C-alpha cells in the first residue's frame, strides 16, 4: 500500500528530517536532524517505526496537508501544537488516521516551537550522504516542504491499536545547565559571572543553525583564536558580546570563543522555547553533566516505552469476533 500527502501550506523551515548524518563533520558536513530529538523519537516509537525513520518537522509557521491517496496512521509529538483532521481537533501528542479526502492542519498552540509528524510507513524522500535529514540553508537531504509538493508514503499502514494520546513531554523551564568553557580565557574578567548571574531573552534572530540571545553583552578580550570544531549546544560570543547557542544545523568550525556549552539534555527544551522567553544559565561540572545525562536518558526511555505500547489493544480485542460459535463446556 501507499499513501500520498500533498502540501497545501507550509511555514518556513518545515522540513523532512531523519536522525541526521553523524560522523561527517570532519568533512565539513553538519549533522542536521531534528531540533527536538525526543519528540522525533517519541513520534516514531508511537507508530512502531524503525528508530531514526524520516518524519516531517513543522515550525511555528504550521503545515496543511491533504491526503489525496490511500490511508495511513500518523503520530504528532513535540510542542503543544493543534491538529485539525477530518473535523476533529486534537491538542498535544496523539496518533490518528488520515484517509483519502482528509485535510490535516497543524497550528501552534500555547507552547513550543516545533512539532514532529511521523507516518506509519516510509517517506519516499531524497537521500544525501546516506540520510534524508534536511540541511535547511543548502536544502540538501529530504528537502524543505513547499506548497504543491507530494509526499509519497511507501508501505503505508493503518495501526488502529496505536491510535490515541501520547505521554506529555515536559515543558521548558527556561533553566539551561552548562559546562563552562572551553575558551573562557578569551573573555574579560566578570564575563562568566555575567553569563550565570543574569537572565537573557531569546531573540527573534533564530533558525535551525543557532539561537541568538538578548541581554547585556559578554565582553570578549580577544578574537585571535584559530577556527576549530564546534558542537551543538556551544555558546559562542561574537565581537559585539552577543551570544548564540548553536543548534541542529550549526557550522562545523568556528573562530568565535565559546564561553560555555549547554548540556545535551537541555537542548530540546531550548529548541522548543519561543522568541522573547527568558532563560538563565546554571553551571554544572563535567561529572555532574554526565550524571544528569544518564538520568535524562532513563526518563526518556521510560517515556518512549510508554509511547511504544499499544493504546487501544484491549478495545480492539473486545470488539473482535474471537470465537466462531458457542461451545457447551460440559462436553
């Protein structure tokens, strides 16, 4: 079976994303992949998809799709987006069916900047260097979603036993844990204290590559460091003292000093925050960061296991005709 979904409307930075292309940064190729990695994993788990299967990632601009052929179960996970499909309004994470003639409209709700739409099947998207993850600036990979584009879902399936609500993902608190460095020596005295002692606001200057911060500048002493590899979560500071946190499509090398690095478990929350929201940084040691990462992984595995469990199996069994006739138990 196959299904075909036609893009009617698509906001900026709506893309096809799989888990990304790790191991290629040494060749100058960003990893890309989802902005909210747990939402991506949750949507795939909810449908029983292979880990890392390609999904649609939707920005605050929203997305409208028409199902023009076939039927397929889909899963929505991430920020508090609203889904209007076949006359039914759904809020938050859920799994439901799209059938030929249905229109699905995804719009932002009261929180979150990204949501992920997974399909029960395989999105037939272009692959670049072994991955369908889209690098938004280059457009390489599965590609940006645009009106008129037809998305073909191969091996499309209806999985009614999985339809229903999904476990809620935690909302961002605005507290970001960081390890200090690695170039704090390039800043004037008091810069680290300024980073940790003040709140910042997320600028509207944001995309899949990075998130700029608004607040008092962090004074840089020198910009004469050579370019070096950079990683997701790095807090790099330009000569004007403005800090930027690097995100999914970040460049592979950079010459601006990094005053700190946001730890992995807090990056999904940062991605989900909206422009104008306030953040504060709290320093942790590398050893503490490892412990936090391990605890976050355990909590994530618990949520993924809950999402992967069939939600309507008991109802389906109750409705099924499991006995073909009446048997006299006395014989």
